[in-house]
């Protein structure tokens, strides 16, 4: 079956417009809440070391149910724009956050025009769902263009030495691929922060068991994350900055 991103995510969010709809399929709401807590803690580590949110403009790519919109709003962002491939996401977020802008956008489209440039471009769990290489390159070109000079780009992926393709709708690309493509837009990778260790793995165990023991996994992962210990083939957060010139 051919992977159609727009239909895939539209169907998922229409069924579950919550953390399970944008999270890891098959796991419980509790498990996904722990996953998102680790996403948030990795983001906070990145921002504490590299960037300031308050008073800045933010572009949230793949805004989904608004998890990161809510975070940036609480942290004092001056302006937030959310883009998503699904109409259901944009319509619901427009109702919730009437003072921010939300647009239906396919970031793999080479003809997109966004007038603004942003201090922070947030793209969690988006790029590795773009399985077509040409579209992936276009997406990174758009991201580089939307990032203001001196701004920051935040992207999640495995960032291993080689590509990993675990499913038809997932293509994890190497850190070298990201370095090469982002450099074309004047963006340099300045840090890569591990996100998960035991979480986000199935260990050949029944899902019901993983759902029960996830609090223990979370505590271990949170401790290792603070130390920035290496995590191999698991999710990481990359921070890139755009040249001021």
C-alpha cells in the first residue's frame, strides 16, 4: 500500500485528536505522555544551552494537536505560527489559539510562500515521515529559508551514521545527510541531544507489558538524558543555527 502522508495523518487525527493520535501507535495514553515528557525535557535542555524563547517568533512545523504551541505560548513566545498537512489540526488549533496563525501547509511543496522569517523553527517528528528523498530535500530547503539569520532549527530523528527504514512511512536519515542539506541553507548543526533510551523500543515484549513498565523506563531515560549519554539507534534532537551573515 502506498503511503499518502496527508490521508494518513488526517485519518489518525480525526480518530484521535490527542496525544495518542500524534504519538506512538499501539502504546497507551500514559506511555505516550511519558514519551512527550521526554521530548519536552530534551527541548528544554537544547533551549537552555542555545536559545531564548521569550519575545521570539516561532514556527511549529507539524503542529498536530498543539503540544509544542502550548509550550512556546507558556514560555513567552512573541509570535507563533503553526503549519500542518492536515485540515483537522489547523481548524481545531485556530479555535483554541485565536491570537496565533495556523496554516495548512505541505512543507515538501517547492512553491510554498511564507512571508515571515522565524527565530525558532520547531520540527518534531516530521522529517523522518517524508520518505521521498526529493521531497525531503525540498522540506529542508523550506525550513532553512524560513529560519531567520541567527535563528535556530530544531529537528528530531535518529541521526545515525547510516539511513534506517523501519516502515513504509518512516525513513531515518543519516546525520551526514542532514549536515549536507542544511549547510546549503546556511545552517550549521551545533548540538545533538539524546531523547530516548529504553522508551520508544519494543524489546520483543507484549505491548501491554511495556505500557505497565513505562514509568520505570521513563525514570531511567530521564536520568540518562540529563547526562546526555549516547543512545544509539533511538530518537535525538538536533539543534542547528543559521549564519547571521
